[in-house]
DNA sequence: CTGGTGTGTCAACGATTGTTGGCCTACAGT
DNA sequence: ACTGTAGGCCAACAATCGTTGACACACCAG
């Protein structure tokens, strides 16, 4: 009962410092000759393997979203992408690297600076509702972020880099923006959790308009009401 | 790419129809002689193994809460409980049965029928805040409920049997109670997700009183405001 | 004392996991 | 044509998982 943390720590992939997760040129066969930052004739080489890489990434996104980090096996991802499991290792180093590459999220938070202040809440709720339902990426991000430290880190990054700035732009007092953004995130993520992950019946049965009518005043208050 | 569902289905333990999860007498060595519903002299036998069972259950709760269903291994649970892994199998049948026994949640939702209507929101928020921080059970329930279908089913059960009735008792229109309960659950679970699982900084830094001041009006509105 | 049942340990099974190295094919540069 | 290298597959590795069966000790009834 002494060692409890390590078993949870070494299973959590590091989302930063990924061995080979960038997208340009990272075949491990190149031993030490790729020190030159730009070779003479390869900056825009078509890379015949681009299709394979994309297939792996797409399959990985689906599997991570559907099964979570632990249960999404590299073998299953490779089978979905119709290639050999070892190709995944070659292109993305290891499972953590694959996850890091596959979990790049674009939330596309709407620009609120040209929206009437009193409509911002409804706009936000409706946007995230549609964003959540157009594909399963966000559901998967949440599923992984809850169980896996790297996934949680990724979600904190999305919050800090994509949610907070958008709200800070319309927040009357800039230093209150993080708190207000967190409150809004709690309501939106909470509804997504109940509706799309836990499938709590009343939350699933609500229509878009009902949902917006209920949640928009909450988000609006978190955004513009003065601090209690 | 044809078989996608089965790999996720056979890994999800059935929370109902657990082979041997009850607590009375379920040693598999009794082959067919236990058809008598009450033996003559064993209804209150002390069961020397009660301590071991409790230790297993406590360790299982901790591990499931900390690591989620897949990463919480039976071997690790047994090591924490200081017994052999095979004992876990003997007493709880299999991993799914152990989880079913370990994930019995008591939310202890407060009785609101004697609370002034306008204070119900604050009371609810404060109760769940304290409930969440007194132990890690709820965090673990959420961590498992997101990745695992049995965990999700367990959370739906808690919602239907422990949350919904309490709110239905104070809801002016009874048939609106499920919807209102789901909205309240979305806000409370969402804040718990951001604060205790994802550790989004602004959500972690908020004090209890601030949190209540922000969230209580929301919950109050979901509870008593007329339907939009 | 003898037998039976509950309690517990040990060692192993088969399956699956992430990961690795070797080998083969196809294409581009000369 | 020849050669080098990137793309791809195959077989296997060690580790770990859930699970099982055989075996040893402790107790209680007779």
C-alpha cells in the first residue's frame, strides 16, 4: 500500500514533450543527418504516407472518443485504419504520442465582440450545442480528460487558449474573465456530460430551443452579472 | 471496421445480473444445497471473513476512484487490501461484481421540504460541495461513469433514485421535476468536473462561499422559476 | 480424534497489451 | 541499370491482465 502514485503516473502519457508528434519530418531512421533545418529539396515533399497518417489519426480520434484512452488499443486503431500496428509506432512514437496528435481540439468559440451583450449567453449555448453534436470529438475529449491526466491537461489547454480569451474580450473587468469563463465552462460541460456521456434521460429529451432557453440566462449571468 | 460495438460491449460489466455480489452467503463451493432460504442455525453467523471483505471493498473504492475502471486492477486492489487476488474473485465473482459492490453510492441529498423555498438552491449547492470534498467516492463515480457503461448506469440510478425524488418533493409541478433535476445535476456535476477532476485553475481557486454565491441562483432558478 | 467447511496462499493458465526488429516492395536519384 | 531510402507487413517480445485450480491452515461439530 506504499506505492500508489507511480502506477497512475507512468500510465499517463505526457502531453508535452512527446517524442515524435509533430507533423513535418520525424521518421526515426534518419539518425543524425536531419540537423539541417531546411534541406535543399525537401521542404514540400508530398510524403507518400500522408494518406496513411491521416487515416491513423482519424481512426485514433474515433477510437479514443468511443472507448477512452485505456480501452482504445493500438491494434484496434490500426485495424480501423487498415494498416499494421507497427506503422502507428513508426509515425507517432508510442501510444501517448498518438493520443497527443489525435487530441488536438478546435472548439471554434464564436467571436462575441460584435454580438449584442444580452445575446451572448444564448449564442454561446447554441454554438456549443451544435459543436457538440456535429461530431464526437468533444465527447471523446471529455471521456479521456476524466480518466487520463494527459487528457485533463489537454482540456485545461483548450480552456486557457480557446475559451478564456474569447470571453476575456467581452468581459467588462478583464481580471474576472478566468473565473467567469470557468463558471460558464462548468455549466456547458456539465450539460454535455449529462446529455452526451451519461445519457440521463431528461437531459437527453430536451430539445435545442428548450435547452437554450434554460441555460442561456445562466451563462449570461456568469458572463455579465456583477460579482456576488 | 465492421466489429466496433462488441469490443466496447464485452468490456462493460453488467451492473445488473451480477453473479455473486450480494453480501449474505455466496461462497461458490455450495453446489446445490443452498436452496433452503434460511438454514436452521446460520442467519447471523459472524463470518470471520467480514473484515477481509470490508478491506477489499474499501481498497476497491479507492482504486476505482483514483484510476477508473480499466486501470484499477484486481491485483492492485488485492495488494492494497493485503490479501491474494484470488480472494477478490471468490467473494465478488469477477471484476464487474466487485465494481457493482464497491460503487454503491449514498448521496444523502438533503431534505428540502422544511427549508424556505428561496434558500433551497444555496442549501443544495453547499451540501454537494461538502459531500464532494468529504471523500473521493463521488469523484470516482464520475471518473468511472464517463468511461464505463456500468458506471454510467450506476450514475443514472443515483440520479433517478436519490436526486429526482428529493427535488420532486419540493417541485410545484411534479411532472417538471425530472427536467429540473437534470438541469440542476448538469450544473453541479459540471462544477465538480471542472473543480475536482479536470482541475481547471479558476474553478479550483474559488472558495466555498464564492462558489455558493455564484451557483445558488442558478440552481434556485432551475428549481423554482417557471418554465421558459 | 476425525471430518467438513470456511479462509487463505501459491502457481499457473490463456488472452491481450504496447512495443520492437527483420524483411520485403516500390519508388526516386544518378 | 543500380542503389538508397521510405513505406509497409509479419512475427515475435516481455509485461500485465482477469481468472482458475490445487493445496495448506484454522476452526467447529460429532
